[in-house]
C-alpha cells in the first residue's frame, strides 16, 4: 500500500535550492536531481520503513547519484518529508523542524 507524501515547507525549499544550484552548474542537472528525489520519495511512500531510523523516529534515505539525503517520518497514514539536505551538512540545521 502506498501512502501520500506531505512536505514541510522547508523541505520544499531544500529541494528548490538544490535544484537551482545544480542548474547553475549544468543545464538539466537540476532536473536529474529532482527526478532522483521524486523516485526516492515514491519508493519511500511504497514502503516507509525501508530505511533505518536516523534520529528520534526520523528516517534517512540517500538520493541515488547525488550526495543528498531525504529525512522523513513515517506517520502511518502518510510520510512527512522533513528535510532534503546534502549528506555532509549537519542534521542540526533541520532538527527544529521536527
């Protein structure tokens, strides 16, 4: 059973910022990033417990082909996308989003 994804506004901003950065590097690279994130979130929605718990119920899933991680919470009826951050960035940046 697939559940819907709900995005925190800050997570949407994370995706847009990364998209813009990749588009500045190379035209079309932002689209590749957005596609990779979308595929990962679709996979997460199909099996929310697929990835391990990172911190206090928040799970972490790596984005294939990019150094980013999707942080999310399985809420049963849906999946809350908390952050989409570069893998080297500290998780402290988004902890107050929980």
